[in-house]
C-alpha cells in the first residue's frame, strides 16, 4: 500500500496514501467549516477532487500524452484516488489520448468501499459534446459499473443511440454540458464523491464553474520546456481563483500537493 513522506503540515511523518486522502487535508478552515466534512451518509453534497500531474516547469503533457511525466508513485496514487471516489469524470479528449481501460478500485480498498455503501468500482463518466468515442474500448465494454456519458442536446441522434448501447447517457445542457448541473446529477444518482482526471479543458471548466473542492497536483521531477499545455486551459478566470495549501507529501522525487477551495475574497 502506497506510503508518502509528509512535508506539510507536521513534517517528518510517513502516511498511508489511502488513509491520508480519505479525509480532508490540512487544518480546518479558521471558521471551522470544511465542505469535505459536509459529506454525510444521507443526501451528501457533491465533493469534487481533481487529480493532475505536471512537470516542474508546468507542462501537463509531452507529445500529447501524460506518459513521460508520470511514475510509479504517481500511478499508485491515481489508483488510490480512484478507489476512494464514486465516479471518475474525464473529458473525451483525455479518454481519446490516454486510451482508458476499465476503471477499477484497488482490491485492498474494495472492502472499505463496501462498508461505506459504495459500489465495488467507481463509475466512469465521460464528458463529450461530439460523442466521438471509442465505444468498443474496454473502458466501456469491460466496465465493472456501467459508464456514464454526459452530453448535450446537440448530440447527433445516431451517436446517442450507439452510446446508449454501452453507457447511461445524461443530457445536461443545450450546446455545452452545464458542469454545475452535471455534478448535481451525479450526486442525485448516488455519486457525490467526484474525482476528475481532467484534462486541462475540463479542469478549466470546473474552475470557471467554481466546482473544485480539492486539487491534487503531483509535480513530476522533470523539465520539458516547449509550449506544452498547462493543467488548465480555456478562458482566463476574471480574477485568480484562491486556494489554500492542505498538504504536501514526497515520494520518489515527486511532490504531491493538495490544494483546497478557499472562499472567494
Ligand atoms: N497532466 C495531467 O494530469 C493530464 C490529465 C488529463 C489529461 N491530460 C492530457 O490532456 C490532453 C487532453 O486534454 P484537453 O484539455 O485537450 O481535453 P479534455 O479536457 O480531456 O477533454 C475536452 C473534451 O471534453 C469534452 N468536454 C469538456 N467539457 C465539456 C462540456 N462542458 N460540455 C461538453 N463537452 C465537454 C469535449 O469533448 P468532445 O470533443 O467529444 O465534444 C471536449 O473536446 C491529453 O493530451 C491528455 O494526455 C493531462
């Protein structure tokens, strides 16, 4: 089971990733309120965590893939975070670039999921306007839990039919998926613990909609230069979105940072 060296708060300790990431990071807010702690067994509010990796110089990809930025500890943490969530929200371009397989929980965390009333595996939820998806891929055909596809009223009817053969399709918005409504629909479906793995356009949209409760950002010990995308893209926010540092861990030269939503000034 993945362990991490804690650097902040209270440096010097070693934490088990599954335990550390299962509870809110850092100290409670000064007013004592933390949205993560609002997750109650009956009718919980949605909680959105995002997991991304970047190079030291801020690149989110190299040659269109995450591949060379990631490493064993980062991959293990990715699977831990998946094992803690109800639903994994991913943009269609990331699915196309990274070639997702079936989303599963780590075997050692399945019992914990059962105790919490979660399904054995998280559900995959793909955001797509165009529905240009590889519906024959194992992400759909070998899924433990039926995937969701979140799309718009503009989706082509024949693509909707094809998607409905392998997934539950939710139409949430006229020409773009309304992310606030979508996250609300996921919570209403019994999937309040949302984990997003991006990509940058999805993360930009989640920040624009003020939906990100926690950003888990791994800094990979590499520099790539070039004009690679950052972890967010899309229109700039009118004002910088404040976040507060919840925790920092280290493993194998990677820095694992946890940033928590902070009330806007
Ligand atoms: N560093 C990291 O941690 C990380 C993480 C994930 C991905 N990546 C990389 O990022 C790249 C892909 O990211 P990206 O920013 O280009 O794309 P993305 O965010 O993965 O996906 C964008 C696509 O998602 C759909 N989408 C997003 N928001 C939507 C909305 N509100 N309504 C309807 N559809 C919506 C659209 O799909 P359609 O085109 O189907 O309409 C859109 O083209 C890949 O190279 C991947 O390797 C890096």
